[in-house]
């Protein structure tokens, strides 16, 4: 469609106004995305019900697989393991207290930052667009998978018996894998959203309608659930016969595979293949989306226009780089299992540091979020 022409989108009911060619980029290219069409905002109670139903379905699948893995373990194990000991970080007692305070401070920032982001996005009607709908879901995922890990880790810093039950370990791993995998797919969805907004601004309300947004988020959860079910089923069908000390601060595949008393070759291959498939597929979507975005932005004659357009993507690029860099290091290389101390440091980064940084990155670099916070403060103060 030529920018100077007139057309009417009869299929979507959206009237497209003429846009004159000029040296400056059209204003719609510089915005995070126009408001959604008459179907309404993606942030609705019906969408919340969809996510709640999906979450309950995931919980049912978890209970089913825990039952299967427990029955299989009861048949195969010479000495059935009923709990695991999380060795965590090897440090003197005084350093354990210091680590507890550091982890507690990070977790408090995670909760405050991500809850605040969700409240701001849902409380300001100007942020009821696809970009911020996805951003609020990203904050929810960050809050969830850090909460799966942090409370138990904090408790272990203050106790001598750092035990976790067999079923508790399986549940922790299941939900951690679910939320982390879902976040990987959601970041790919957010890249596609930026591609649609910048490369096809006139069709953006059609491409990213309310139904499309809900389906993309639900699909991300579904992919996360499939990976989590497969990983949990394979891992907890392993034979654990006596050794129950996990050289980690939470239940993760590399640490569990290491103490299995059977050859874990198949599990290592499954871990590597699934991680590679997820990372390659989502990274391909992100790279292709940003390749098109780059080509589009380079055609803008105005330097100011190019910088403004890039600024709408800068936060997402930073988050993607942090997330995929650490996840690839942990799971997508065969030698990751053989370096437990190194793995713990990297695991701290993507289980706690990234969820803490994400809301800061998006709020400090995003004018719309900062303006929404100011409006909420003014309303709260009665100004």
C-alpha cells in the first residue's frame, strides 16, 4: 500500500487516513502501537479467566506426572529417595547470613518492580495496547518463576537441614521450566509485535487484535507446558538410589541428572535437543523480526526519526540478550552439566537478576511508562 493513497479496510472496519510523504517518519511508526480496534483492550477479565484456566490445567498435568514418576520410582529404585538435600552455596555461616540478606533484597525488588509494572499497565488506559499487554505478562512470568525459586533458597540459608521433598522438588522444577520456557516464547511474540508496529503500521490494529494477542500469550503458555511436562516426566523417571544431595540451590535438570544411578545419556540428549529447538525457533523469530525492522528504519531519512524508532525496541533487545545469553549457557551446550559452581552463578543471574532488571529496563527507558506512573501519582495525590 502506497503511503499517499486512500483505502478503507472493510474487513476490519478500520478507516485508514491518508499519510503524506515527508522527510519525517509518520507518527504511528514512533509510537509503541495504536489502541486496539473496537473489540476492546487485551487486558480484560475474560483474558484473565483464560490464563487461570490454563494454569489450573497445567497443575492437573503436574499432579498426573508426579503420580506416574512416583509409581515408576517405587518400582525401579533399590532405595527409594523421598527427599533431596540442596547443597546450595558452600560458604561459612557468617557468609550465609550475608547471602540471605542479598537474596532477600533482590527478591523484594523483584516483587515490587514487577507488581508495580502490572498495576501501572492495567491501571492506565493509555497503556491498553498489545505491547504493554505483553509487557504485563512478562512481568507476571518474572514474578512467578523467581517466586518458585527464591523463598526456598532464602529458607535454606537459615537452616542446617536444606531438604526438599521428592514431590516438592518435582513441583519446583515443573513450574520453573513452565514459566521460563513461556517467557522465551513471549519474548519472541514481543519481537513480532514490534515488527508489525514498525513495518506494517497501517495494518497493525488488524494483525495484533485482541483475539490475536490472547492467542499468542496462550500459545506461549502451551509451549511452556509441553516442554515442562516432557522434562519433568523424563527427569523424575530416572533412578535415584541412595545419593540425594543436589549440588545446586534449586531442583534443576543438570543437578538431578548428576546424582542419578543410571546412565543419563538419553536425558542429556533430551535436555539438549529440547533446549536447542526452543532457543533456535524463538531466536529465529526474533532475528528475522529485527532484520525487517532494521531494513525499515534505515529507509527513514531523518536521523531523529531513526533514533526514536530504535528507542521503542532498545529495551526489548536488552532483555532478549540477557535472557537468551544465560539460558543458552546453561542448557544448550553439552558441557554445561559438568561445571556446577559456574552453573550456580549463571542460574542466580537468570532466576533472580534478570527478573529484577526487566521492570527497571522497561520503566527507565520508556517514556509512556514514566508518564503513566506520573499520572497515577497525581491521581493518588488528588492533583
